[in-house]
């Protein structure tokens, strides 16, 4: 199934196509059910968002560059295009990289129809293109052995044979080349009854006439000294060299990046690698605020034109400069360019020359220039740079401290060099000493100074070059703790229009003080700060800026509360507080919230950071409302620990500030999480639920929030049902239902019916089932597909207990279908657990693999209730199949979990099965102990 989905990645594959791919023309009766189970198992391995139910089929979501076939296609097509335009060096590199992706025959031993031959033909064509590029570069002698093997493997491919003939001839083996042609002619005649094609015949004549040609290629030297400890940037170096070799027009490359990122080091290093390509001179100038006229005068002097021969007029100087470079192969390196105008006057006019420039701004107005945005070093390369500065021995002695230092430097090359230089100047100090000094973010920039080098001074040059509005935007954006953000956040901070905010963000990006690193699901750019740049920005903020921060947090709240309405959560009452919102324009809301679940995915880390920042500033109403607005998303996507980590500090803040409404809403969300993924409290989980739900009842009653009171009563009903107190549970369920109906809380009515069904338990299915049907109808009425799946799960349980297996299977398949359509790990796991129990009860062979999938997902998402249930099913299967020892292990773990869960009926049933397993392995005392405990908990 995975292969079939990969073949059509990012496109829905219909069920009937998948069924035919898996089973041909004779699929089993259970093929549709099996597809759903396979989809669940694939989600467990690949992630919940990877396998999506869409248009009557399934879709495998693959990002750009993630699938080797897509990568191969891009490289192969790019290499073929380069080959067509005569850029053989680039073609060879791209095609070699494409072929390196192959690790054997396509699809290996899997049956893939006509796809494998198609891919193999594509591979061979790419191989032939790569060999053609290598031949054009004069590498013929090195290709002979490879071509001999390929011709033997593919004897009827005339292009390979022609390439071998050419390689032989260029290697002085003309006779062998001609003999190969004769053999080729005989083979084609014998096998196919045809003559060689016109290309091969023309090559034969060329070799006969001895006209096979060979190819080849071979510095004023103003370049600065090459950096001896230059580290990393291998990909950038290769790409820049290739771009500077392009002679179709004057190659102009601008390396831009924030101060300290290593632009100059990279440019100087690349220029030194290109000396042989530009033998007529390498010119260099560090521009800064230099006058282009004086730079032109210096360049002309280096070219032998000085004194009265240099015109006064700057345009005339530029024309003379271009004239003297017209017949030269020269490289011009310009460092620290400030404006496009500086560059335009220094451009050569001949494609035999090239220009390489560095700038703190992106010089996007320079027509025809190739812009390269330089980022910080990868961690491993930053460590390597640090080692080159301080020495391998000191790095090897304290590797963890070294990693901490490069991380605190944000992998910025300048910062890493300065940090290393500080240690070199202090040979008795340890690496850990410097790491401790850098760990204080308030003084980190003070520490990153060595001699005349300082990170703060480097950043100041960029900051001072901004307009005053952009400086303010820089300072305010630096206040945010979020790892990344969209442009609307700038508008919220500045309280300006979206257009003005975006323009200021663009100015910061052009100044390399902010990085645009990708797009969100709505196609809008997201931005982030380098850690040291953020620290520099915060040095310029003031207490008056706190209002701006509150506006940004209010903007996230305004969007989050709109988005949460469309997330199919647990049907709790939506409760908001009085925190001020910053309302984005309606068009922005529509654009960003076109897909609310995708928006939450884009903003998840930013929202978590926003809540924590609100807590740090004691903005309790903002904090709890933001946290509550995320609960549904966390629940549906299985981010239970995120919910716990967000809600707990907010709960403490609300208690500290006396915010009773916020405290109640946070406790409600925490109870839902801690009850099902673990106890979260001392003692049994369900008993803790009952205790805290009783507290929640008091809180919502005191506040006068009757919808929340309904939710609290429903929670108590669950806790009491787990303890076996059915009648009290039903009383609380009825009260929850009454309050929900009186307040128009339809989701609360659905929850109350479900709680009452649970209170009736598995022994009174005739009373439970009507409540479940009512819960299902209400879930459909409010369009909550998630709760609809939950109601179907419990209907499946009810029908199974009643022996109505077909009805149970139909309900569970419907629930699984909903889960497949919108990934929901918790709900899907419960459906699989119940389905496994149904299969076990009916002797269906799918029971074990379904239960194993449920067990795996339970462990992955820390769903202790579902884990206990799936282990009980697997233990029962082991016992029935004679694997008593395995049954004991699984059932012991299940019983241990049920004891912590505190659900008496589940614990009692599992104890009885464990007793049978103990008896099967001969441990009679343990078996009797289990039966006695079961009788005690089930009375």
C-alpha cells in the first residue's frame, strides 16, 4: 500500500486502485476494512499527517525534496537542460548527484507493473547524459572501464556504444573503437535486422578520418589573504563557482547576510578557488561608504591606467574601465557593498569577466544579479570552526561544553571565532568556564568581544542603517519569545496597517536582521531572528513597549479563538475572558484561517511561546484564554504533553492572581489530559478525576458559569462510574444534561448522554444504547465529527457486549473512517482497541495485528487507558493460542495500569483473565490471589 501511495505521492489514490494493486482481480471480502487498518498502521510509522483520507481514497503527503524520485527528477531534468545549453560542468555535477540516489533496481522485489521499466529507462538516459557531459569535459580516458560494463549490460543501446567508441578514440585506441563499431553493426543486423543509426555512422567516419578532438582549459592579484581556517560552506562554494563560470552574460553574484555570518570569508575563499579561471586579474575593493569614483580610479591604476589618463567624470571612468576589461578574463570582488549604485558603476561589460560582491542588504534592485542569502553554519561545522581556532585537544577534552558554546553563539561564524579567540588568549581557562559566561543572555554580547572584533559592533552597523520606523519594528519584534512569526505580528506590535507592517518586515529582511525562512500553509512567509540579533534588539527596548507586546498576544488570541470553533474537539463549552484583542482585518483572518487546523499547526510553537510570555508578564487573562483556545487542537492531534506544559503554569498564575474563571477553565482542560495519559496526581486517575471534578463543580457554581458547570458534572459522572457508583454517576449525568439544555450547550448535552451511557455500564446496554444514539445525533447536529467518532466507538462497545457483532463492526468502521479523514491519534487508538476486542470475540484473524497497532499507538502517545485495554486483548489472545507465559507478561502490565487507572470493572475482568494465565503456567497461588482481588473490586 505504501508503494502504491508513493507512486502517486500528494495525489489521492482511490480505494479500488489500492485494492487492485494489493490483491489484483480477486480481493478478499475484507479488503476495504484492511485498507483502513493498513492506513492506521502507516500513520503510526510515518506520522498522523502523512496518510490522509481524501476523495474516496488515501493520499500520502510528501514535502518538496523529501521523496528520492522527486529529487532525482529535479536533478536529472536540470542536468539535461544544462547539457543542452552547453554547461557541461554543471550538467555532469547534477546528473552525477541524480544517479547517486539510485540504490539498486526500482521497486526491488515488489510488483510494480510498468513503473519499474519506465524508471530504469529514465536512469539509463540520465547515465548517458552524464557520460556525454564528462566526454565534453575531456574525461574520456576515465570513462572506458565504466562504459565497457554498461555496454555489456545493455548491448543494444547505440548511444552507449557510441560513447565508448569516442572514449576509446580519445584515449589513443582508435583501432579498438573501429572494431567496436564493426561488432555493433553485426549485432544490430543479427538481432534486429537494422543498420546503426546516423549518429553512430557519423562518429565512425570521424574516427576513420582521425578527427576526434581533445578539450582543455588553463592571474593583477588584489585578493585578500585566503582564510586558513575556513570551514564548511561546501555547497555554497560549489554553487558560487558554477555561477561565476557562466559566460552567457556577465555573472554577478551578491552574497548577503547579517553581520558576522561569514559573507566576506566565503567570498574571498571562492575567489581564490577561481584564480585559474580568471588569469587576467582579480580586482578587490572594500566599499563600505566608499565613493565609486575613487574605486574606479584605483581599479584603472591596477590595470595600468593612471594619472592624466583617468577621466574626471565618473561615467567616463566607468566606460574606460569596461573597455579595458573587454578582452580580459577578470574577477572583481567587492566587499561590504551598501547600495546598488555602488555596484552598477563597477560592472564589467564582457561575459568573460565576473563580479562577486558581499552586502548586509539584499541589493534586490541590481538587475540580473544572482542573490545568495547566507545563513549560519550547521552545528557540526561550527564545532569544527571552533576546534580550528582553539585546537583539537581542548575540544576533545570538553565536547559537551563546546557544543553549548556554538549553540549560545547561534552558530554565527564571527561569534564562534571570537569565543574561540577568548579561550586562546586564556590558556588556563576551561571551555566550560566560557560556556558559563555565555549562558547569561543579559551579558552574552559583552562576552563576545576579542580585540577589535565584537558581535555587537557588527550588528550595530546594520541597525544604524535602518529607517527610524524599521528600528522601532526591530526593537518590538525582538521582544517576542516565539521562534518564528508571520508578518501580521509586526502590524499588531506597531498598531499599524498590515501593508505597513509587511513593508517594515521586508526592510528588516533586506538588512539581514530578520530571516524569511519558509512559508506557512496559507502561503505567507514566516520570519525569525538569530538568537544574538534578538538579544541586540532587546538591548534597545524599554518598559513602554509592554503595551505593544500585549497587542501582539491579543492578535494571536483573536485568531486562535476564531480557529478553535472549527476544530472538532471534546464538546466542552467554549469560554472566553475579558483580555483585550487586537483584531486583524477581515481579509487577513480569511486568508490565514482558511484551514484552521493548518493554522494551528503553523502557529503551534508561537502560541505556546505566547502563553509562556503572557505568564512571565502576569497577563493572566491573556494567558488562560490563549491556552484554552489551543486545547481542542492539542487534543485532536495528540499533543497531550504540550497541553499539560501550557496549562499547568497558567493554572498556577490564575491561582496566584485570584482569577477564578481562568483557574476553572485551565483545571477543566488539565483534567481531561491528565486523566487519560496518566494520573497527573497522587493515587488513582479516575479517583483523582472525581475529586478534582468536584472542586470544578464548586468553582463554576461560584463563578456562575453554568455551561462549565455542566461539563464539570459530566466529568464527575465518569469518575463515579469508574468507581462502580452507577446511581450517583447517573444523577450527575442528569444534572449535566439539564444545565446543558437550559444554557443551549448542545455539545454539553452530547457529553452528558455519553457519561450516562458509561454510568449504565456494560451490564445494562439496553439503557446505555439510547443515550449513545442521542449523543451521536447531537454530535451530527453540531457538526462535531470527532465526537461523532467517539459516540460510534461506544456504540460499537455496546453492540459487541450485546452480541450484535455486525452492528458493532459497522459502527467501528464508521468511527475509523472519521479518524482516517482527519488524523486524531487518541480517537483512532480507542477505535482500534475496541475493534481488536470485537475481532477477538468473533475469532477474526485481524484481532492480533489490530491490537498490536493499538498498543503501539498507545505507547507512542502515552495513552495509558488504551494501553491497558490493548494489552488485555493481546493477553487474552496469547492465552487462547497457548502462549501462557506471554499472556502473563502482558496481562500483568495491563493489571498494573488498571490499578493506577482506578477503573474497577476493567480491573476486575483483566484480573480474571490473568488468573487463568497464572493457572496455565502452574502458578496456582497467584491465580487464586487474582480471583480474590477481582471479587473484591467487582462487588
